C-alpha cells in the first residue's frame, strides 16, 4: 500500500450531469474505491447545491453516504438568481477547502472530481504549495486549460471507469 495521503473533492452537480448523459446510476462507494486506488484516504467531500424541499430519497442517499461510506457532505442552499438559474457557490467552497487543507499539510494529493475550468487558479495555488493535483472528469466536460496546467498524466476520465462504478 502506498503511503500517499489523498483528499477527494467531488463537484457532484458537475459529474451528476455526466452520469445522466450516459444514463447510469453511479455507486459512490465504488467511485471512492476507484479514485483512491491503494492510497490513504484522509477525507472525501461531496459538494452539492440543494434546492428545497429535499426529497426523502435524497435525504436517505445523503445519510447513507455519510454513515456507510464516510463521505463528508458539503451542501449549499441554492439561491435563485432568475426564474431558470441558481447560484450554488459550490466551486468557491471546493476552492477554499482544497487550498486550506493544502496549507495545513493534510494531504499529498488533491483529487478533484470536476472538469470545470473555474478551478484553474485553485489548481495552480495547490501546486505552488507542493501538492499534487489529480483531476477526474468526463471527456466532454474537461476544460482544456486544466489539462494544459497539470498535464495529461494527472488527468483521468470517468468515461473509462463507468463499468466499475455502475450500480
């Protein structure tokens, strides 16, 4: 077993769209296992904007993740910006946590599960703090600037592991 300490940061709204696009339901325990490999998990965070009222099914899913899979759920209440748009503030929470935990030396590698180009400044800062960044995303949603910043050897595609994480 590797002694590399990792923290996993999942932008759930980002990857949920991909799961829906590919018409699969993901098993988040299997997803955690695939992302982690043989490394040491320090913590795993799932970030999501929530629109209330929340369904009982969604509440049960959150409770199962917390209790059975040791996920830390970081939910934000969505703020309505217009009739069709919500502001979730999820990216900001992920950014703060990635940088804060890097400063605190809580991990060797940050695993970011999102292809969003908005994370470029965060990735740069975490690298400046001498931490590795690994990005897992769907091929269609990976921003080119992310791949340019960290290199293709640190990019992994969820498309390639769908059979391993399918429910």
